[in-house]
C-alpha cells in the first residue's frame, strides 16, 4: 500500500476481494475516526509535553481552571467532567499534587469528602499551556472551512449522543 493511500479505503478494498458479501463500508467512517483520533492525540500531546504535562494532567488542570474561582471540584465531579474512572482520577491527582499543581483538602461542608483545588502554580501553568493548546487545535482544523467545521461538529455530536459521548 502506498503511504499516501487512504488506509480505510485499502481495508474496504481488501475485504471486497475476500468477502464481497460483507458490508464493510462502516470502516470508511469508524476506521478513519479511529486513525484520526490517534493522530490528533499525538499532535495534541506535543503541547502538553512541552509544559511537562501528560494528556490527563492537562485535562484535570483545564477542568479546574474553567470552573472559575475558587477553582475547585470534588474528585467525583472531576471524574464526571473528564470522563475517566475514579482510579484514573486518583492517579492523576497524586501526580499533580506531587508537582504542586493541585491540593486536596477536606470539605468544609462534609468532613468525609475531599476537595481538589488548583494551586497558584497550577493556574499559572494551565494559563500558559491553554492558549498554545487551542492554537494547536485550530492548526489541526485548518484544512476545513468554518462551515465544514460546524457540520463536522454537528455530525460528531449526533454520532456520539447514543454512546454518551
């Protein structure tokens, strides 16, 4: 296969030879989405890494920052807003707390509950990284017109809705 050939189309063409009765046309969407997600993640992570962050670290810091002052959430709220497991949130928080980017404290309202707070250092870091991140996302979307972006966003929302995405 030529490196510039569309991989998804190549897969469909191969299946057409060996199992022509199968409808493998979903590969043209799902296969492309999967490969695109991997490629996009690789590009996005470059900005995170330039700031000493991993993808999950950026996600937690950005989530806390966009909540507004006092930049705090419970671990459960973070889990819901970042769509990861509680174990993954705990691991991220351990790493970020160790780096001085977040603090965990006991809730004033419920001594059994913990609150995650963005530190001043964490806020400074996410305030430096976020503009670069959004510029990087815009760069990745440059092949699309504004209208195409809006259409793609609408179609992706429609595709993701039944999956809770």
